[in-house]
């Protein structure tokens, strides 16, 4: 944890030197809302509330989280894109709306590239490949089943085109296997059927899967980050089980509308970096597997561009389409 704190503090210092005017910039002038495109209690909501609570303390103005669930985060993103660029409307961005959706739906009603100001990457969370109590709990067993019964081993996801679905698609492409994808309306339904053995496997967000793993109700086969999350160090990565470079993490970051003043973006970025360096915040984020946040707005912007390109290539290669 000390190393993580040092690295994040260094990122905050880098942001300060990159934008020396941030110290003179004021925080937003009035109450701030952070939009979340999902229901309360999910990973995006939890991270948004951690950041909002600390910004409230730093700025001495109300900073509240407002949930706008629906359309995999697109409703919140459209609202944030239309907001005034005064810093009073921000959004806890998510891989779905800002990384995946552009390649699935060319008519989003907003442009992730043009309609947002990147502020700060808050964290990256691996997904977990989990097995039902009836399925093999090892990568070797899973691969054997996939090769013996191509197109029959079932994987649930939170919906076609979701981060969970794309983790499966990337796994199929990387391992040269074929599975049966079963889309659901939300993670809770996936976990219900996984527990009951109606489906064999699922890639699922760490915040969703963790209680079931710790309770011994499902088996963790692998996690999808480039390295093991500290809170789940006993779970090997897909990469270390024979698929070097495999990475299908979920990520979260703070954005605002386009055309926000550069000094205001720099001020918010520096304060978010301060928050991410606080020991209790580091500990809380690591509970959910959220690591590697912080850095400059430019780092976050480049990161999102790389993610959009990566998932667009996969979506095209696999012929993934969303109905409607």
C-alpha cells in the first residue's frame, strides 16, 4: 500500500507541475453533482461517492451523487455532455459509455471524443472469471470443456456489448475457442443463474463477484487484469495461465463537459489525485480491486482513446451487434 500511495502522490505532484496555475484556480462556484449511469450500490456509484465525499470536504461546498441508471450508462453520459462547462456537473465515467459504446452504436447522441473533458482516471478493476458449483474451477478444465463441446459451454453476461460480454469475446479470440453467450439484463440475474447451475461460467465485475467468491458459492478461475489485484492476490490472472497480455479490466474516471477551462480541469484533477493518495481511500479502493488511478487529464484522455480503439477492433473482428 505504501508503494501505491507513493505512486499516486507522485502523480498528483506531476499534475501540479504540469498545470502550475491550478493553485490559483477556484473550485466550481456552486453545488456540484456527479452523475452516475447506474443504480446506487454498484461499483461506479461506490467510487463516485468516495470521491464526492472528499471533494465536499476539500471544497466546502455540496458535492452530491445523482444516479441516472439506464442504457448501460448512456443516459447519464448524454446529460453530462449537454451540461454547462462550469464544473458543476461532472460524471463518473465508465468503460461501457466512454470505451465500448462508440463502436456498438454510431448514433449515441454524443461524442466521447469531442463532448467531454477528461479529468482523472479513478481506478481500474479486473473482472473475474467465475464458475458455477457444477463446472470446473480450473482454467485447464474450462479449456478442455470448450474444446470437447465447442459452442456449448455457457457464459452469462450483463448484456450484449457489455464489458462482461467483451471479456468473453476477447477470451474466445485469444484462446481460439467458442462458447455459448447468454445475455442477461443485469449482473444480479447472471449471478442467480450461475449459483443455480443454469449457466456454467461468467466474466463478472469484481465488486459483484467478490461476496460470492468469499462465501464459497462460486469458484474463481481467473482475473482479467494485467496483474493480480491486491485484495484478490490468490486468484491468478488469465495472462499468467498461458495468455500473455490479456487484459479486460473495467475502468472508472471523472469527466466533465467539453470546453471546461483548463485551469478548472487542472484544479479538479489535482484534488482528485490528492484524494486518491489518502491512505484510507487507497485501502477502500483496493477492497474493490480498484487500482492504478490518478495522473494527469492527458493521461486519462490518452487511456480512453486507446481503450476505444482496442474494443472497436474486437467488436469488428467478432461481428458483435446490439439489437435495436
